[in-house]
C-alpha cells in the first residue's frame, strides 16, 4: 500500500509503529469517531501494519543468516 500524499511519514522504529498502531486501534474501538476520521485512521493503521510486517520479515531473514540459513525455534531463556 502506498501512503497517501498527505499522510504523516512512517515511524523510524518497529516499536514506535506498534505503539501508534495500538493507539489507533484503541481510538477506533471507542466508537466515538466521525466516519471520515475512522477511514483516515484505518488507512494509517494499514500503513503501520505493513511497515511492522516488513520490519519483522527483515529481522527473520537476518536470523536465518545467523543460523546458517535455517530458521530455528526461538528458545527463551
């Protein structure tokens, strides 16, 4: 999805994008938002979601390289 010309730029980190996405979802779930703002927030949320997925994909590829090309299960210690 291509960001709208008047939409704000994407955050610089995954964590910032996720925090903004969580705020948008909470505001939208409140049900007190005008329809135009709801649609605008939905579009912004879609852009943020795409950004987060892309960042996670990059990290997954880096982990595969670090693990000699095989993605191994995460072992939380």
